[in-house]
């Protein structure tokens, strides 16, 4: 048995003991929809992101441009 195998065996025994004390890990319902809280912070983020447009250059790099900066450049 190598040194790594001993560590893994010790680790697995420790996790078995934790499970007996604390119970199995809860993973939740993976099929449940994600609930978004529409709070003040999220509203501010949505407003800020609405002012940004994502672009891709000829080499495939993505970058963002503020819509107000774009309007000034056209003028």
C-alpha cells in the first residue's frame, strides 16, 4: 500500500464518521427551478448591464462597449 492510498483510506474513514454524526449531505432537488430574488441590487445590475453591448472582433475575442460611448463615437 502506498502513502497516498493510506491517506485516502484515512480520509474515507473520517468522512464515514462525519456522516454518522451529521447525516448524509443534502444536495437539494436538482430539477427545481432557480429562484431569483428581484431585489434592489439585482435591479441596479440589470440597469447597468442594459447600457453595455457585447461584441466580438475578427479573431473571436469578446469585449463590451457602453452604449453611451458608442453614441458619442458616432457623433
